[in-house]
C-alpha cells in the first residue's frame, strides 16, 4: 500500500467511524492498530477519540496529552491545539476524561467539532473515529456523519446480538451507507465467517440491507502484550497473526472509494442539547 492510494479526489479524507453494540470488543484496539498500519504505509492519518469521557486512544499509545476534545467543544481551544503526535506521524485528538455527563452534544458543539475537522481533513487521507459502545445520540450522529461505519463484534453471542441492534439503529435512515462488520478476537477464519454470515442473514432478512465484511482480527496474546506495553501491536510485534490481520484490514480500508463529500457533516444533526463540564480556557492561551 502506498501513500494516497485511495486518492481522496473530492477533497475530504476517507472517514470511518468505528463502533460496537457491546463494550470491550476491541474498538479502540482496532482504531489504534488500523491507524498505525495506515500511517506506517505513509498515509496521512488522524484519530478522533470520540469516546467522550472514557477515551483511551492516548493510553493505548503511551501518550500523555494535556488538552482534549472537551476544550474544543467548550470553545477554549481549536482542534489543532489539542492534537498529539503518535507513531509514524499519526495525529490524535484525545477525548480526555471528565466528560462522562455529556450524553448528547448540542448543535453548537457539533459546529465547533465540524469546523476543526474540516480544517484537519484538508491535510489527511484517513480520519478514524473511535466511539463509545452502545447507541447513544452522539454515536449515532457521528456514525451518520462519517463516510463509513465499521461495526466491531467479538464472536460471543451477546456481542453478536448487540452488533445487530447497533446495525439496526444505524441503518434506520435510508441514505445510511452500508455498514461493514469486523470480527475481532476470532479463532480463525471459519469462526469469523460464521459470525459474519449469521449477522448478514439477519440484516438482509429483517432490515433489508446488505452488510459488508471487513474480515477479522485473530485472538492473539500479542495484542494483550502490546496493550500492556502501550504500543500498537503492528509496531511491537509486526509478524504476529493479529498484526498481519490489521495490515489486511488497512489494505481493505485503503481500497475504499471515498464518499466524495468534504469529510464530516455534523451541523444540523438532530442533537439533543447537552451541557459541557467546565474546562480551563487558559490552557490554550
Ligand atoms: N484481537 C485481540 N486479541 C486479544 N486481545 C484483544 C484483541 N482485541 C482486544 N483485545 C483485548 O481486549 C481489551 C479491550 O479492548 P478495547 O479497549 O480495544 O475494547 P473497546 O471496544 O474499545 O472497549 P470500550 O467499549 O470500553 O471502549 C484490550 O485491552 C485487549 O487486551
Ligand atoms: Mg474503547
């Protein structure tokens, strides 16, 4: 894979929101390793940690940011002020903590986020958004605003059922792009294929929609070791099965045709008004 292979001709980066029904199925692990795999291949990549209040993209990469998206949403900082550099020039907008009570962003918050993302997007090939688990208004709005949605599930029945519920909510809008499924923590291709076929059949039968497969990531002890070392497994153990799988996923994502729009469109989403906790405006002065 070479830089700008997917050539975002329409001006926006390829924007992919990563979500799940059940928590803990590996969204953040997937976002971090997909981003690092793309960045290793010299693509220009940014990660938005939109798991407001509980974000840990920075923790997985051993970074210690001072500012976070809460500062941007509150109008204290611009998006550019909070970006931290990860491996291979990856840019990360941390979610920070203390935003737990932010259940739904107000239109003015979306507007601030969009303005920053539009500027950032001019200089990007890929924009990856890590979301919280479940189907909150923020997650639904973010996924709808992104060009593509990647739903992560583990092979466990509970996670599969919750993935279906998430896909159902995400595909309520007729214009919603076809979601893609990634089975994380699979014990080989057969198990992953079974999970995909079960979900695809249910989505076709009951939601009358197709479902794309983005393959699977192996259940791999190297991933757990990389988490403990606060590194991406594609960097710390490039030959591990999971690392090979993340490179396959990166190639799949790089082959996508960009939606053709100017990145995210967040303004005007039917967001329920939310309130932001106070942040120190002086931190960006
Ligand atoms: N492919 C894998 N193989 C082995 N372990 C994995 C794999 N993917 C994730 N894990 C383990 O699962 C843990 C949870 O993953 P992660 O934090 O990425 O989940 P999440 O979906 O982002 O969780 P949350 O819903 O809380 O945001 C990781 O700390 C890691 O130890
Ligand atoms: Mg997470």
